[in-house]
C-alpha cells in the first residue's frame, strides 16, 4: 500500500443553474491574457450539446485518453511512445481554432467616434487572431440552453451512443448543465503524452500542473487529454491548464470557481488512495467495471492501518483528519451518490458529479402527479430510460445500474425530507428502500441541500514549516522579481519570453489575513485589472465597480 | 582575408553559438519553445512541417557523413568513391528537395495565413531568410557540382570537410576553403550566419529533442519541496539553515 493524498472536487449537478459565473471568474483570474483568449479552464456546457471544444467526447475522432492493447495493457489511444514522437512535427489529432472558436472583441471605439448619422452606430466584431472583421458563428457556449438544438444537438457524441429510439423521444425530454474543469486525473493522459515531461502530478495533493519552463510546445498533451482540458497558449507557445487554483488551495482557500459558484454546488476535499492500485484499476477489461475499480483505489481514512500507512508516507496528521472530514469521501463512499465523468477514458478522473434528478422530477411534475412522492419518482426513474441512458453514457460507461441507484437515493431524500418538513413522522421505509437509514439521509441532506461553507470545503492548508516549498510563496519583497512592477509584456524572443513572473505576489500571511478580514482587498500593482484570485467573497473587489459619487465627495472634503 | 573569413569568423560564430545557447537557456527557459502555429492553421502544416523536418534530418545525417567522417574511414570499410557519391547525391538530393518544398510551403503559409503572419517576429523573418539561403545554396552545390558537373569536379571531402574538422582540432586550415568553389564558400558563409543567430531564434527547439520520452515513466510526479518557489532565491537572502550533508 502506497498512500497518496489527492485534492478532489464533486459537483452537484441538480443545483447548477448554468449561470457561467464560475467560468467568468476563472477566466478573470487565470486566462485573461493575450494568447489565452479562447481558453476556458472552467466551462459550462449544456447537455445534450456538443460541448467545448466541439465534440471533444468523440474519442474515435480525437483519440484522447487511454485504451487497452490486445494483451490488455494500457496504452495511449493516440499511439505509443514511438508513434507519438514520429508525429511530433504536426500533431495529427489536435483540435483547431475553429473547434474551440475564433476569439473576438468588438470595435467599441466606433461607438464614441462615429459622426452624427441617421443610424445607430454598431460595434463590429473583430477577430483577435487576424484583427479583421469577422462573423461570429461559434463560441464556448454557442449551444447554451439548447440554442439551435435541431441542428446542433444531433452532433452530440454522447447522444450518438444512446439508442436511436431514445434519440427520437429525447427532443421533448430534458436538459442540464455540465460545468467542467481539469479532472486532475490519477492516471493523467496529458502527462503521459508530454514528450518533455513538463506536465507533472504533485506528490502532496495530486494537482496536475504544467511546468512552464520545461514545456517546449510539442502540443501533444492537447491530443492526450480526452477532456481537452490542456490548452495551447498561441502567443507564448506553451501548454496551459487548470491549476486547481493551487496558490489558494495551499493556504486553505477553495478554488475561484468553487468560491464564486452561485449554486454552491461544488465540494472540495481530500481523498486518500493507494497509488499501487491505480494502474491495475485503469486497465480492467470491462469498461463498466471501471467505476468500481476506481472506487476500490480509495482508502478509508478511518481505517487504522491506512492512517498508519499514511503517516509512514509522510502525510501530516491534520491532513489525515481532513481526509476523514472530507465531503468528497462522504459523497463518493458513504452516500455513493457521486460518479466520475467518462471513466471509460481510463484516466481515473478526480472531479466527480452527482447526476441531476431534476429531469425526472420535471417530467413527473408535468404529468400533474406528486413529484415529491417516492413511489412516483422511483417509477419514473425506472421508466424514463432517456435521461438514465444519457447520464450513464456520461458517468458510468453506459451502465444504467449505478445511475439509477444514485437517482433513487436523491429521490428518496426528497420524499423523506418532505415528510419532515410537513411536520409528519419521518418514514424509515423510504430510507430503507434505497439502503440507507433516516440518519444517513438527514446527513446527506445537510451536505447536499444546506451545504454549509465549512462542510463543502475541507481544505487543509499546506504546512507552515514547509512554507518554503510552497510554489507560490513570496517571503521576499513582492515586487522583487524580474522586470519589477508592471512587468514587461514581451521579451526579445516573442511574447512572454524572459524569466518568469510569479503568478501571485501575495505572501502566505497576507492571504491568511485577507481570508479572515472583513474587507475585500486587492493588489494595486495591476492598475486596470481586478484580481479575483485573491478575492474571498467579502465585499466587492475594488476596481470592479466605479467609485460612488459620495465617496469622491468625501475624499474632496478631506483634502480641503 | 582568408584568415578572417575561415578562421576568425568560424571561431566567433562557434563562441556565439555555445555561449548564446547557455545564456538563452538560463535567461529565457520560458521562451524556449517551438512556438507551434498549428492552432491557427493545420491543413498546410500537416504536409509542410513533416516534409521539411524529415528532409532536414536526413540532410543533417548527410552532413555528418560528409563533414565529420573523414574520407579514409569510409575507404577503410571498403565504400567506393562511386557508391559514396551516388548515395550523397541521391539521398542528399531527395532530402534537400523535400526540405526545400517543405520550407517553401511553410514560408508561403506563414505569409498568407493572417494569424500565422501576425505571430511572426522579426527574428523569425531573418531566420527564414538565412535558412532558405543556406538550403538553396547547399542544394545548388549538390546539383551543380554533383549532377551537372559545372565548373569541373570538386571533392569537398578532401576540401571543405577537412577545413571543417580542422576548426575543431584547433589547427585551422583556411587555405582549403579559400581554394573551394564559390558555391561552397557562400554555403559555408551563410551557414555561419545562421549558426550565429541560432541561439536567438525558435531554432533552439532542436536542442530539446525529447528522446528521453522513450524511457521515462508515463506519469511524472514531482514534489513541491524540491523547488523554492517560482523564483530563484535572490543572492544574499539565503535562509538560516544548518549545512546539509
Ligand atoms: C528532431 C528534431 C526536431 C523536432 C522534434 C522539431 C519539432 C518542431 C515542431 C513541433 C515545430 C512546430 C510546428 C508547428 O506546429 O507549427 C517545429 C517548427 C519548426 N522547426 Fe523544427 N524540429 C526539429 C528539428 C528542426 C531542425 C533541425 C530545423 C532547422 C534547422 C527546424 C526548423 C524548424 C522551423 C523553421 C520551424 C517553424 C515552422 C513554421 O511554423 O513555419 N526544426 N519543429
Ligand atoms: S483532465 Fe486534466 S489531468 Fe486529466 S488528462 Fe486532462 S488535463 Fe490531464
Ligand atoms: S457558478 Fe455554479 S451554478 Fe453557475 S454555472 Fe458555474 S457551477 Fe453552475
């Protein structure tokens, strides 16, 4: 047994309202730069739909992730090491800009400089790649809310796997949102495809990062990742990906997407797993066994043998305690309601999802029946093959049994809690119908529905005595990096050359002070940019909104 | 004159080449990349880039054969002059031709695809000019000297090659170059210009050929603690620490 800790996330899809706040705040914090205009480390896609980049789930085309050889050994789907190197000069399976979308801005200036004229002036869209006028025809969420569904939805690769009868009925049926970030996989195909070895998994918390100084721009990881969550920065010529907001995680703050999520549906915590079992689990023959195999890799943090092994592996005691309180462990193991996204890619993804019950509830409610009654809901889950089959293609490699199990538990929770809220006797029979006790249902309800901040996020900060190992620590003067304040954007060898500028110039203590203070503070060294990476939700980050007039007047009064 | 061209300049170029790479690697690891433009355009690149690269790799092997390996070594393994000549001209000619076609396509693509052209730096343009010139002159030497036999026979293996090796023995023989045909002189001069700018262009990617990939484990793990932050420790700010043994 080789115990390792992994920082993981669970998203409760029933609560996602598709507002894209997470995407926007993430972009503001991480990819608000030239070269990453088209990049969304966090994106929210409407299902059914084609996703971003378009049809990324169709691995017959994109060749992402792993596959098994005839002899049952794990192999990159795009080809082994030699083939990978032989195709290095032009990667054969890389999405082009049109599969993401051509980023654009608007010619806003024409609005203010237009001469007096009969028509209202328009700001034309301008391509950020060629600088020319362009027609906008696709974007990261073009098919939001099933927009253009008759044309676009048939291109959904997940739908294509669901049987044809289901497809027909489907148009009238359901829709939900799927927010996606990098999965920080246990068996990352991106890292395995990187010829330079620049993509690595951190031993301490399993976060997968790209070393910007070692990346040589071979852009093989883009093909390797089946979720298409590594992006190529076309200005710097380096790969970039979701960082799980490691500077925040290191000091115990949740990621920006989780912190700002309107639906409060994201959970972050640790899981302990046995690194020795990962390879075998990723190579099980039957795709439908992958879910169980991955679950079996996780280690019970309450088990004394595991605790001992964890300590031997150098995992600090408070991390073990955090693993015991971890909402992820509870949702995956105790309540068994969280499922991995596309386990059949065999990367062992670590962002899991609670599939949405709402499509079923909606159908029942439309029939005029009681949509809180467990009998009605159970019957609907069993008869409504469509959502279940679709969800199964997403979360269980097509096996409907685990999905049905989760939906029944969610339905049972609904009915059970209704009885309590109506002041009636709680019905143990509802709980036992899904193999739980009333107390367990109430605990699950507390975690899923009430979703208290400190129960959603159980993030042990990195240790102060390891502080010097923190990747983003600034124990020196924060302006003391190459180029100094107001870094030079472009070195002599093209965009972003020259030595690296630290991602965050905050130090450990300042972040902690900020975390516990009542004021939203912002670093003022980036004049026109609002830094959401450090925003903790208190107040509004200054610079985001214009100052109030009364404040200006108060300032003036002070001066005079 | 010939001392300047064939002794001083080569050593200066050699120095720039070596020191330049070391300096660039230390100062600009972040800029050390292929700066791939595949995201902008991949229809042309799909043909052009492999054509160019496989071509130039064979051309490189050809140069190893011609420049590095002395004539009496190939004689020793019984390779006849005719066989060598035939190999050099056929393989070299084909590889050179592929390289040239690939490079032409690459330059055409770079000029005509809006986003790719916008991402082209001044250094890129200079590099393309030098690269194209070197390849053209090299191909001219092969075709003109080897096939058309213009200007009589010249065996570069006893001329240019010996001069090239003499540079590395530190016993330069500039006369050999001074007597070489103009085509070879120009090829060598432009090549030296290319090598002088090499460390400062995207061509540095050649030195990161990731062959290590074939042996390393698939997934790389790294511990946070093997690096001290994303910045180097400034001098004079070392932590108080007991010496590690
Ligand atoms: C085996 C070693 C090499 C490897 C693995 C390699 C790989 C690459 C890759 C991946 C690209 C980016 C293509 C793209 O997506 O845009 C590239 C571009 C380029 N390489 Fe190489 N290369 C190698 C050797 C060379 C050599 C020896 C030369 C010339 C002396 C060279 C000259 C170039 C040039 C000029 C480009 C720019 C092409 C363009 O976009 O116009 N490479 N190389
Ligand atoms: S989801 Fe993330 S960790 Fe997994 S293969 Fe893709 S980029 Fe790598
Ligand atoms: S912020 Fe939350 S609710 Fe809004 S789209 Fe993102 S995940 Fe869904």
